[in-house]
């Protein structure tokens, strides 16, 4: 519904920038509900496994403002709205309203039971934007004279928004963009036609030259084997053809595929098929290129995988689930910071995952996925410096953490309770019983995130409490699980007894969380990470963290070999996007199977794109030191390459890095950087002063927007 305060005269004045606003998180929840309800399995509806939430049906927006002159304003609302100016009800639905100069208080209540209540205000000086306040409560009261109190016990939040910047661009009408794509080959078969689009893709099939009457059946496949399998392909469509359909017909549901088998029944015929590729338009701000063509291809395929799984939200895989899983999303956030640096996608996903109070289960029902959510907030602030978002999300952080802490046992540790899924990883025989050290480690990091965010919102008492909880838990983790003899963390404790088993998970996370001293890190590297007798990881999901831990320990050359072998192994098998799981020991049909189904494995999975992050952070060597890249470090590491170059996006532009064995070129973005490198000879730079900080180690300060050329001799 549209409430209008304004009209033709309003269009003649220069307008302030306005955007649609809503209660923070509500639009994200509504949109995620729509998206996650689209999953089908062989044509059957397949909803998510966890609780659905709904937006608040009635919300109140307010703005205190001062006008330098009379202003004509227009108000658009997704829903029915009630307007009050300076406490007085505005009656009717006028075509224009002039608000006089001076101080004012505008409140607008918006009701919508079906969609997210949203508001758009446009005037010359007054415009809706995230500085407006919004609440889902209204605790005002009216006295015997009929006058509103002007007071409220309601808690106001900063309004949420995205990029809907005109009154006609309603948030509820949002759709991803589309563009035509065409098959690269078509082969006639005994029972139909197999169409190959050349690579993994996602979108709407278009049928051209429809005629006759009967059925047209489509069988989709990420692999040719899947598309050929009428009985076992994961997704399919069936269209009834008659004279009511146009000659060119676009299906109304998008699917993931590379191959499509088309079969006809009756007299129904189709001349050809094409598709509308569906995507979120994003700029590839990050880049990577090197002297190794295989690594360059791995980066390109990783970027494509990441883009395919970046949709309304960061999702897991495009074929099967199309759901928002917190563990998958956490890795997507990190890759995003080195590819798109699209903050709105991170915020939308964090809001959607959090849902609403009261909390009665873990996110996605998975204990570790609740903890990854806290880590995602922590990292978002580090990369973006966005304090406003922390203020919006902090109440949800508190209530989720309260839920987690209330489920601790008598040892102040978490363990799986009825209804909890302790995931960790897909791994044969991995125990989830009792107090798992990995879960305690994630909880400790989550408490760190709580302390940081409490400090940002000036909840100082809570910040100190969370800090003490963190330190106490870290001590308990070492006491219960660290083995001096093994120089590693043990996996779990059951009924008070620590089990004498080592797994990789706790140990590798403890390295890049920086919870270990130098000796302990070396012990973990030798006894766990480089020890083939410790159970191997076969998912890109945990392979990511294992390789990050090794990079954090200076094993870049070793890691590049692992990337060539693991991700290169998928490319050798014909991958055009990276998979949910890859086990080199599996052969033939086993490479496509998962979850007890012959084609259950996702061949385009977000967590397969992790080389983007590794190359940007540990080879180009760029990472924020203080929030929002106010200060940052650059520590290039060739890892055995002859040369490499690339860009790392930041809130204020891209940091550009070129590095060979004899030359470096660095261009700074906003903020102040510190370049640290090693050289066998004293380096030379005309654009800045290089300081010798240790034996063969040098540093150079990088100013915003400046370019530095360094002559040196690489030393790893």
C-alpha cells in the first residue's frame, strides 16, 4: 500500500537521498524464508530442517529532525500506515503535505502481515535512511484528555536497509538478475536430447518452438551421468504442453545444472532449449595471478564457485540445498572479503541466520554453527569497521550467547544435548560424544567476539564478564585436553575421562586463533598437521582450515603443493566449479555419490572456493590489523612461485601487490599499511624509507593511494 504525503510539487524540488528501511533483520528473515522454501527433491517440496521465523507484523519508525525551510514530503509504505507529526495524528491519505520549518518528530506505524513492513520517505531535506529509528513495540499510553504521553519504554533500533532507493523499487519485489546463456553442444539420444551448457550454471530453462500436446520432461545434472539418470537425478521438471503455452516458454523455477536431458511424450515437441542465467550482480574487486597456470585456473574456478553460491544470501550449494548453513556461510564471508568485499551480503546472511528471540535451538540445530555465527560477526567488524551493524546485531548476540551458556554442564563446558547436532565435519568414525575439545575452542572464540562487541556498544560490564569467561574457558581447555607428551590437543572427554585420540580440528584452529605459544605451535605442526597417521581430512570445508593453519606457520610452499594436488585433482576430473567433498581415493561413480544417493554430492559448493582467501591473505599477504583496514599489513610470500600479482579489496579501494624474486610493487588503499618482507640484500625504494627491523627483515610504511617500487632479493 502507498501512503502519499506529497505530489507533483514534490517532484520539482531537489530531493535528499532516500532508501527503503525496515526493522533490522526482518526483511532478511522474510527473504531467506522465500529462498529456502524453493528447495525441491525430484519435484517434491523440501523445506529447511530448522525453525522458520517471521517479520514483526507492526513496526514503528521515528525521526527527530529540524527543517531549515518548509518541506514537502512523500511517504511510501509496504503495508498500511499511521502517521503522526509532533504527536498529532495525520488523517486521510493526502496527495501532498507541507511540513513547516523547525524542529519536528515524525512517527509512522506500518502494518503488514504478509511481507516485511517497510517505509520510504522522500522530501527535499527529510529522507528515510539508516539513521531513522524503529521498534516492534509501542508502550506509549494516552491520558484522559486523549493526549499521547510522548514517552515509551520501547527499545529503539537503527533501521535496516539495503539498496532499494526509489519509492517504486519495493523490497518485496526483489529478484536476482538474469541474462541469456546458450548450450555449447546438443546430442540426440534414443530417448531424448542431452544439452550441455559447458560448465556448472544456475537459472531458468527456456523451451523454444513448443508445439503439440503432451509432456516435456527435464532431467537436470551437474554431471552428464546425473542428467541421464531418469530414476536418480536430484532435480527434474515436467511441463504439460497444449495450445495455451507460448512457443517460447520459460520455466518459473531456477535450477543448478550443466547438463539437461529433454524427453517428450505424446505429440509434444520442442525445437531447442536455452536458459536465463540467474545471478547477484557483484564486482570482482579481488584478483590473483601468478607464474603457475594451474593455480591461476584454481583461483578463477574458485571465484566462479563463490559467485554461483552468492545469491540473495551466501548459500551452501546451488543444486541440492540452496539453504543458509552457518558453517558454510562463515567461510563465504572470509572469501568475500578477498573477492567482492560485499558487506550487504554478509549482513543479510548474519541477520537471516540469527532469526528472532526467544532462542530455543542452535543455529541450523548445529552447536558449532552457532559458534561460527559469532565468529562471523567478529570478522565482519575486523574487515569492515562497521559499528552500526554491531549495534543492530548485539541484542541478538546476547540472547544467543545466553542460550549457549545455559547449556553448559557442571564443568562449564558444552556438549551435545537432545536436539543438538554436533557436526564438526563429514568424517568416518569421528566421535561427537561428551565434551569435544573443538566445540570448547569455538565457544572460547565466541566469548571473545562477545567481549569485543560489548565494548563497541559500551556494555562495559558485560565486556569484562565475557573476557573473564574466555580466559577461564581457555585454561579449562588446556587443562582437560592438552597433552604435553603428544604436544597436541586430544579430541574429547567422556564421563570425566579424556580419550587418548588426536584429531586435526582443535589443533589447527588453535594455531590461527593464536591460542598456542611458539613451542606448542611447532608441536602441533609436526605431530598433527604433517602427520599422516592422524585421520586425514577429505572435505574442502575442513581442508580450508588445515591449510590456513599451515600458512600461519609459514608452510606456504607445502600448501601450494596441496592446493595443486587437491583442487587440481577436481579440475582433472572435469570440475568447472568446486565440490562439497573430494576424496582422491574414490573412483568413478563414487565421486558423485553422497548421503546414500548416487548423485547426492554437490559439485558446486561454497566451501570449495577457499583458495580465494588463502591466496589473498597468505600469499599476497594482505590482512587488516585494526577494524576497517584503518591499519593493515602486507607480507607477500611467493611459496616457490616466480612471481604473483593481485588486488585485495578494502572499504576504501584495492590494495595492489606485485611480487617476484627481485622486485615488489605495492599500491596502498585507504588506511596505513606496513609492508614486511625478507631480503638477502639491502632493498632499495625511492618512494619510501625502508627500515631494517631484524636480520634480513625489513619494513616499509604504505600511505593511502601511494605506489612503492622495491628492488630486493627474495628470501623465504
